[in-house]
């Protein structure tokens, strides 16, 4: 390692301010389909902008638009005696009967109750002789633009979703002497042929759309269950102009000869407001007389306060201005595009800022953006990796406050889960299911055991509370939020465990590995067993976290004493098979799907922190073998699974392996607007990708260690990072060239000791709170 110079300085405890780099998605054509359109959002309210000069569609979303309510459905009918029978079947080796009874008694089976679109804003203007078209989304300003010429005259459209003004804002401008001519409409899709909204004009400048979310094609227990009630909403659209005319028809605004129009759209729902009708009026009144410049300025200040906290540059700034869809095409042809890789990293941060804000609901399977009445997988909350992956980048990319909606949601889910634990299982604590929705339903759902009869979600969500503390050092959060939640989760798992008569160890029963199956001794394809690897790893993880919190806070309880004993007798979740791979279940079984997209038995490696090259080298090697086997059999076909592999590769300290998966994700799992293609669209792959890039740049999951550039790909010959975070409350800036670190600045927000691992060398540091250190290499 080169000699380095030290320079120490004290600075105020503030987030390091960095300038947003040029990160723009742009295209030469309008969006032909929804997956081409560009997303904007303020956490709660969002839109997809198509940019069609002939008939512009701006598809609208609001995060609380769900059918039904919290009391629609009761728990599953299963009781403790049913659980005991399932356990007996498994102890007797009858996995198939256990699977059947598990679904019959404890699952509400197939459910359709979906997050839904708010509707569409249509701008029908039909410009002639369109040329020099450009459609863009600037990630640095969170503004979507459409620009073109019509008969040689300029036409411009700007769209953004403002958080400070809680509105969708649109400006239309043209130099064409005829101005804008056409109509402005609001619509919403029917529900099974039944209208879902009423739209009317309130005056010559004001359009109203009101409705209630229903799900006439709803189902529960895999049976039809029409849902004829749900969240109510009121949307108001104000059209302002200086010249020309805007006049009301019955359900649209007719525009004639207007050169500039400002559209201000607000939506209030019964989920957030008791009097949502009045709230919509108040929200519109608050912004009605604000100028466009004032609205833009407030939006940009707010957005920059999030996005500009960190930045990434890979290679040199691009010298050739290439449309984003063409960039993807070139990667599919085998090229490497570092700017696209950086753009996709920034896009993940942009999407999180746009779909998860303090006070909003957490990002769902599609974040916020959904055009359906009945969305794929209900656009709900899947808790066996998808929701968690949405929040992997929150802490490391310096967006820790955006994690809070997940904790608000989980707190409420835990409260509902207490009833399931008590009634269904006669246990203490809270049972958290594999899948839930806005109403935090606490029961299992899925008509098959392998898909939805998994009980490990609570522990995985519990780790997020712990990660937030590790990054922020927030003692108040630890004591008031994390401890109560984690104690309820740990309590349930403590009661859930039984003794396996085969070895006397404590195991989770019944236990499945999410969405996967094995072939048992009878040759049957089955799902449930005694102590699948992931459950054992998760339970050990939540027990360990709980005990650490107790130690940090001085908390004492009967549960603490019980768990201290149980963790010693818990069967390890990491066991090696005869070929050196980590076992997914309690034994070596034949796998019907050897390349399965879920790699659940590697939870302890990532996002857990129980396996590392320094502390557990044998298991570290076993992870490599496990992944090699999965990939050799066609693993990682989906976007989020490929994103997980980027994270795995980084943890394996293999930069070229990570970059290989980056190339495959871009070439195989992206729509033209950079949305993750599961397919169909699922946003988790976007968030998982951003987290994976961060994992390549910095790792801090090992106690007392921060690795700088631990998995640098050869193709990333130079780059620069500002504002990235590490556990322990550290903020780092660094740059590199020819694969070697040049400069590093580290700020300690909390004070403490750590060891930097750089280029194979170790640098021990002890910094005071608010102290920073700069190193030149």
C-alpha cells in the first residue's frame, strides 16, 4: 500500500453536501406502453408520464388506494390442536399431509385485494408536424420534461410531484401562434365493467373526480368475494392560464388558444383524512395562488435535501449523449456502459425518495406506480424478500429517514399479529405472515404450502430496526421503537420452537423455505419440514439482535433469560451438505428446481452478517459453492434475484462476478424506463441493484470493520463517491483511479473506533463525535 498523509479537521455534524451529477433518462420518442413512461412521485402521490404529443396520458397513483378495510376478513380457522397435528405428521415423515393441513387450517389461500390506480389525466391537444422530440426525467431535479417542435414552434411540458406542496404540478408552454387547443380530462378504469368515479367540472378552471375503491373481482380462500367498499377519494385539478380561453364542459375542460397552462392536481383520501372532501379543497387552496417558480423552487429544495446527500461517478463523464433505451440496447449487444450503471444506481435512490417518505405508506411491490385495478400479485407487500429489498439501500445511501414508513407499517402489523399468535397458535408475541396489504392482515395466504406458508417474515423485518440503529446510533429509536417491536417478534419465535427428537435441538416446525420445494424420501414434492435453514438462521438472528439490544439498554425480562438458554440449544441454520454446499432444508434432499430464484438459505450471509471471510472462512467458501450450483442450473431468472446476486457477489469480495450480474440485470431485466422487469414490473430489483452497487463500494457488516472498495470490478477503473454511509455512524467520500484508492474522507457522526480495510491494509481509527479525517494514498 502506498504511503498516505493524514489531515485531521473538526466539522459540524451535518450531512456532507454534494452536488447532484448529471443523471438524466431521455428518449427520442413518446412512451408506447406503460413500461416506457417515466415516474414521478412525492412519496404518497405519483404519476407515470407518457409524453405523447397527440394524446398525452399521465397515469396517476396514490399509495392508500385499496379496496376493503381492516375488519373485512377474520383469521384463518386453525387452532393449536391443528398445529400439533401438522407437527405430528412431520415427525412421522408425512410432509405431504402436513402441507395440506397447513394450507387448509392456517391459510386464507388465494386472495385478490389489490392496490389500485388513481386514474388518468388526459391532455388531448394533437400537435401537427412534430419534430425534434425529446422526453426526459432529470434525477437531479425530479422533473419530467417533454420538448418538441410543432410546425416549427416549441412545445414544452414539465411534470413533477411536490412533497412540500403535496401536489402533482404540470406546466404546458408553446410559442405556436395557435396555442394549445383541445381538452383536459380525468378518467379511471371501470371495475368489472362498473364505473368507479364521477367526474365533473366545478367551474371553467376546476375539474373534480370522486370515487371509492372497490374490487368486484376480489377473492379470499380462492373463492370469489366481491369487495364493494374501500378507500374513498377526491381529486381536484385546477387549470390556470393568462391568455386564450378555458371553458367547462360537463366532464372536461375545453382549451382554446392558450399559450401557457399550469395544472395543479391534489388528491385526498379517507385513509389519511377523516374529511377527505374538505381536505382536498384545503390542499388546493394552499397552492392555488403560488407561482410556478415558487412551486418549482420549493420542490427542488426539498428533493435536493435527499438526493444530493450522496453521489457516485463511474469512469469519465459520458462524452456522447445517447438515449437511455439505446444505452440498454448496446449493453444487450455486449458493451459496458458505466454511465448507465451509475444512472441505474441513482434511479434506485430517486425511486425510494419518490415512493417512501415519512408519513407515507411504505413502497409496495411496484413502489407507488400501478396502472391496474387488479395488479400483478396485488401490488401488495410480500415479506419473504421483496418489501425488505425495497429498503436495502435506505441506510447506506444516506436516506435513513425514508426507512421510517417501513417501521410504522411493521409496528401496526405486529399489533395485528398478536391476535394471530394468540388465537391461531396460543402463543405470545406476534406472528407476521408471508404477505400482507394496506390493512396489515396477519394471516397466511396462498393455496399451496411452498408459496405462502412461511413464518420467518417477522424476524427479517426485525433486522431492519437493528440496521437503522447500527447506521444511525439513535438510542431513542432503539429503546422506543426497535426494542418493543423486536421483543414481540422474538417472543413468538421463542414460543414457536420445539425439540427435534432426532438430535434434541430446538427447531421451527412447520418450516418452509420461501417458494421452494424438495423431494422427500417417499418421492413426493413437498415444502414443509423440521427446521429449514432460513427459519433457523432468522430465529438465531432475531434472538441475537434482541439480546444485544437488552445488553445495550439494560433491559431485563423473563423472555431475555429464556432466549439466552434457547439460543444455545438452537439447531444451527448453517449446515453443510456432502458436496460442501449450505443445506436449504434440515437434510440433503433432491431439489426439483435446482436453479430456484430464491436463495433463502444464504440469508445468514446476506442480508444477515453471520458469515464472513475472516470469521467463518469455511462457510464463506460454502456460499460460493451454493451460488455456483444455483447458477449452473439456470438460477436468477428474475430481476430482484439478479440484484440479490450482485449483493452476494460483493459480499464474496468478487467485483468481476458482481459486474457480470450487473451486465445481466441491465441486458435481461430492465424495461426501457429502467424499471425492473420481474417480469412483469416489480420495483424491488431497482432497489436491490442500488444496494448492490453500494455493497461493491463499501461494506461495514463485520463488527468494527469498514471495507473501502471491497469488490471493485476491473471495468470500474476510476470513480468517485460522496456521502455514502457505514454502520457506526460514518459518512465517507473517496475516489480512485486505476483500481487504487486516491483520497478518503471519513466523518464520524457518533464517535468511536473502527478499522478501515483498504487495498489489503488495515488502518485503525478512533474519532470523536463530529470529527473527520482525510487520507491521501
